[in-house]
């Protein structure tokens, strides 16, 4: 490592629930692009879009039941509405449960990114992770996800990169590295 090789220190900034939800919904669309092409693009408020979608489905069902089932349409509509609300609440609850589980894990105090790898600061000291030990590196919006294993990642907020460096410098430094899993993906 040369003398002019940057070591970029970043603070720990955990994602909010809304950011966490958006990150994982974006990853889901990236995992299943054939489904993502059928959906509208993600907005900054994914729940608003989902509620609008479900209200549209509910309005269509209401029209059907009122037109074709005038006698019992209101009962069917009420049952359909309850199941729709329960489905949305269940999905929200699942994201919330995963987010709370993430928050209960010990959180690092900071990060250092260099050509040698990622250094994670814990209360007990520094943990060094050479780039080949990471299984995946992925950028999702303003967040960089660094996976030391298949089921866990460190969230680096690229908006928190201290001057004189920028998020582009961090991405360029990491983009040159070898990870053990698939090549780093930096598409938002």
C-alpha cells in the first residue's frame, strides 16, 4: 500500500426504517428483474404506491360485486377489504420485524475503507476484513452494502463520506477490489 493511498473513515449511520424497507424492496426487484419490469418504478414512499395499488384493486372489486352481486356485494366487499388490509399490515409487520432484528444486533462504531479492505470499529477494537473475504458489495441508492457473509451486511451511508473525499472516491476504491462472491455491483 503506497503512501498516497487513501484511507477513508466513515461514521456509522444506520438506515431508518423507511430506508431499510426501500433498500430491501430495491434488492428484491434486482433479484427478480422479470417481475420488476412489470411493476412501476420505486418511489421514495413505497407504502403510498402499494396503498394506491390496493385501493385500485379494492375499487375494481367493489364495482364487480355491486354490478354482478347486488344482493350480497356489500358482504363480499367487506370481506375483501378486511383481507386486503390484513395483507398490507402483514407485509409491513414483516419488514418491521426484520428491521428491529437488525437493530438488536451489535452496531459498529465506524468504518475505514482502504485498498487493503474494510476495517470495522467495535468497542473492543478494530476488525479487519480484506476484500476477498467479502461475499458481495452492492450499492442501493445512497447506501453501500458490504456482505461479510450471505445473510448479513454492513450499511455504509455514502452521504456521510467526509471531505475531501466523496462517494465517488469510495466507490472507485472499492470497485478496484476483488471480493469472493460476484463482482461488485454499483447500480442503484
